[in-house]
C-alpha cells in the first residue's frame, strides 16, 4: 500500500483516504462520494482498530462483513480497499502511542479514556501508509474530527482533513454501524437522541440561552425511555469542547446514550445567530 | 520547507535529513557527510527543542550559534538548513505527544522521564515537514536511535533510519555540544567515561561475563574523580535495553555521568564473540 501510494504521489496523483471500521452504511458512502470528487486515487481503509476499544467495550461484537462492504463500494469507483490485519498493524514490540492532552478530557473521552489515543495513533499510521493529500471523517464523530485536525496540525501532517455532515435514517437516527445492534423497541428509544437535539435547536431559535435549561429538557426527554442511560449531554465550545453556560455564539451540543448495551452518539450545532435574522428587533 | 520537499519528492529526488540541535561538532559533520552520500537533497535541521529538556535542565544554557554552524557546513554541500522557531513548532493550542511505553523506562529515560516523548514528537514533526527518505542519527545517543527506529516502525513512517558511529576527540572523549561547558580539570574527569568503557571491553575480551563485576570496576574508575556523579552505568540488551546479568551475546554498555553540572553520555558494544576467535579451545 505504501509503495503503491508513494509511486502515485511521485506521478503527481492526488490521493484521498476514507478511514473506516467497515460495516459500511450511507454515512460512509457519503464520505466516499465526497472523497471521490476530491482527488485521483481514492483509498478506503477498513480496520476494526482494537486499540480504540476499552476493555469492556464491543470490539469482539463489532459487526464485520468485508464482502458486503466491497459490494456496497462497487458503484462508488473506489481505487483501493486497504484492510490490514491487526498483527500487521501492531507487531509484537509495538509500544508507540499518540496522545492529546486537552480534547480527550471532554465528552466521549471521559468514559472512554484510552479511545482517542487509539484513534490518533491508528490514523497517524494510516496517514503514513497511504500518504493521502486529503482525508475525510464524519461529523457524527465530532470529537474524533477535532482530535484528528489537532493532531494533523500539531505533528505537521501534510493532510487536508475534511468533515462530512452526518447522514440520518428517514426517522432522524444518525447512521452508525452499531444501529444494527438495536431491536425495534430500542430503536424507538434511540430516536430520542436526535429528537432532543432538534428540540434544543428550536429552544435556541426561540431565544433560550441558558445551557443548563436546554440540557435539562434534553435529558428529561431521553430518560423517559427506560432502555436509555445517558453517558453525557453537553453544550460546549466547538473547537476546545470546553462546556458553555450561555449560548452567545455557535455551540456544539453533543450526547452519548446507551440504549440497553448499545452506545450511540449524536451532535448538532446550536446557532444563536440563526435567531437574529428572525428577530430584527434585537 | 514542506512545500519545497514535497515538490522535490514529486521530481523523484531522494531527500536526506540530519536533525540536530546545532552548535555543530565533528560528530554532526560525520552525520552530514554520511547523509550527503545517501541522497540528492540534504537537509540539516537546527532546533534546540524545548520539550526534550526537563524543568531543571540546560535548555536556556544550551550553546547556540547559527552563524558558526552555517560556516561549518559550508564545505559539506548541504542543500537546506531548516531552523524553525519554537513558536512555529509549538503553537498556542499544541497538545499532541508521541510516547513509547518500554524503551524510555531504561538508561536516560529514568532520570529524564519526559525526554524521549519530546524527542519522538519533534522528530515526527521534522519527518512530516521534511519528508525524508533517509534520516541519520548518532550512535552516541544510542537510546534515542532505538526510540526513533521503534517509532518509525510503529507509526509506519516511510523513513530509513541510519545510525552513525560516535566521533571522539583525540583523547577519546565523545564529541558533544555540551563538552563546551567543561573546564580543563573537568575534562580530565570526563575522560573516565570512555576509559571505563574501553576497560570493560577489555575485560570481556579477557573472558569476564559477569555484568555486575564489569559495572563495579567502571563505577569505581569514574568515582575516583570527585567532580563525577554517576547517573547510571548499565549493561543491557542492545534492542530492548533490558539489563543483562551475563554477557553471552553482544551487549550495550551505556553510561551517563554528571561532571559537575554537565551531563555526559557514552556507550560501547561489548562483544563476547570477539573472544571466541582468540580462543579456539571453546
């Protein structure tokens, strides 16, 4: 892979990478389609990275189906699928990790303390193997996107990182490979994530600026489902992820909720500016 | 720098990097000359990297003289000198570090617990900026060389790492920018480092296999100088740096000694095989 990509680079080809853990859905296909338009040689990597799973997380259960993934990519003119083996990626003497000191303190990093080290490290490896000019990541994993951007800047990776908007099911549920874990009943509960985010956006458009009040209403809505256990619901600065008390500028609202054993995340931007247009009196 | 090197790569040029902290001596020039023979475009970086110095170490005092360095490089046909500013390298939001979990537990890592994180991180940055095909490091900093090799393999950097033998003053003192700190009297004490290493090599050639005995004699020789404070004297596996009790295969003997306030390091390989040739009875 590295030799191939280096040769293509030398020929002046623009290389695009879409890193995934496989079990592709429309969200991945949206990344792939956007990626297709951004360069000459489109690489999709499929690797369920063990180091970004915690000891009690779903690494073993995580859905895998390479044949199905290849089938789904057929119409998308992908140039190469890179699916390394974990033993290739992490040899017997492997001991290097990439850590960020601030961004992982918030949101998912609180309950998944080693997750973003695993993500940053594997993405650095993929960047060094594929040497992409451009790499695409979904905005659903907003914190991951920030971690990657920060790592790219801090370590001077010559890679343009592009965030692609979340793709949703017709009922609003954010696409995720983990949605496959959900029963019909759990799925109804799972809808409360996006519903509470939309409700929050509406509150902000109606003038609410108090983050605590917005978070309270969202939590109440989610807790109405007995299957749901909130990991966090937060309103924060969309660059540093530090919590915000007042929404006086664009803010990220993000949440993680376990529906039975399935951990789901989602997020939305809350934009008070959206209001000033509809309220010329301000 | 990054744009320039990327353009040269696309033209098929082979890029060589010699990373230094400046205040060049014959050891650096030996790296530069070896580097000159290894590619088309030779980059020497000069950066006194703050993050590899501990809070009570000599970052402020470390000798710097860019004009002198440029002068010394004049005959060496260096293509580019890269001397970034610390604020360029570490912006206000910088928060990413590269850590190794095993190699830094030994030798210099014990008294300099953040040193190799600083080294690995800055070298990764330099690799991403210069994108060398080849990078050269001195064997005097043997542990650093191992850390870089390990990081390169673990993170899949497409860089050939070359170690270059230590260059010594006529009296045997290993070349170091820090030698400039030494008074004439301290310099005599500093010679005990290499003398004790040579003595150890002789002991091994004469059949000694017990690391403790060799280390004892070396320590005694160094402690004979009141200016000398031993940080460590160790005999270890030259790949993992784990301590060895018996010298049954090639071993690294390494030491760090403070001569007054000047911390010096040196090392040598101990090879029992060297003996078997002179002992046909075995």
